[in-house]
């Protein structure tokens, strides 16, 4: 009788442990759908309560993607069709970004902000970002041809990368937190994406970021155009740029 009782208790405990493990696993999987998997891991594995203001300084590359002419497109498409288009865009871009070690920081309507070397440390963060842009440009071109063949309007997508030290951590208030990166590289990447239109380019980066990527092993697929001392809106000093895709 005693042995039976002990076995019964052990079985109950084992079942509870199994249920708890499955529940925690499902919660972690759900969490990774709302955060980059690397961020989700930090949240679930943290031994201390995460508070706003916690962060660390890291060297990283920041990438921005943006659909051009999206405002007009949003007026032409029905809401359901627009959301379907955005979902496909985010899936195609996201696969290429993650395929090169990048993490999606946030979705910005028709824009995407991603980082390399922030959520996951890497010794080749700049090279990874440039390689990602090469693939993103190819993916965008293939998608454009698919849409053209289907009789849909081809989409123009712009890309930009900036590199440098950023703070990666939690911002917000105790009731609403967000993991993100903060720093000059974030602001510059956003401004460079807009600057694509000024220089008639699809993808831009800074000359120093490009050289950092090459030092990390990035092999450019072609010779790139360099724009020395370009005035960029919102940036005080001129910036030397490299056109990653014309």
C-alpha cells in the first residue's frame, strides 16, 4: 500500500512537471512570435525582473527597409488586401534578414527595422548586414517581377544600413516595455533610407560601415559607387556613402 501511494504521488508530480514544462514551452514559443527569438530568450531566461533603463553598449549594424509610395498604395487597396500585402512583404524580408543573423527590432507599418550584432553578439555584424542587403535587393527584385507577371503593381523597396555603437536594452515604463536599440546609427540608418531617393539608389550605407564590413570578411559582389561628403538631411556633417544597389 505504501509503495502504491509513493508511486501515485510520483506519477502526479511527474504529470504536473510535464504540464508545466509544456506550458512554459508554449509560452516561450508564443513570446518569440512577438519578439525576436534572441530577445524572447533573454526575457524567459532572465533571473531578475526586467526594468526600463536596463541596457548595454554594443557595436552593431542597423538596417531599415521601406516600401516606396506606400501612402498611395494604402488608399488604393482594401484593408484586407493591404494587410495581406504587408504580411507577404514582412515574411520575404524577414527570412532574408534572419538568414544572415539579423534580428527584427520592429515593424513600422511599411517599414522594417532590424539589427545585426545587438540581440545576438557577432564578430561579423557589419559583414552580415551587408550580405543581408545583397539578398534583400535580390528578393525584392524577384518579388517585383512576380507581381509584374501577375498584373499587379511592382513594388519599389529601399534599404539602408548604418553601423556603430548602440545601446541595446529595455525602454518604456513598468507597464509597457520594449526591447530596442538606441543610438546615432539608428537615426542615421533611417535618414539614409530616405536619402536613397535623393541619389537615385535602392540601398545605401556609410563608407566607414562598408569598410568595417570588408574588414570582417564581406566580399562585395560588384564594384560599388562611392559618394564623397554627401549632405544628408538631418545630419550635421557631410557623410561619405557607398551605393550598395543603384
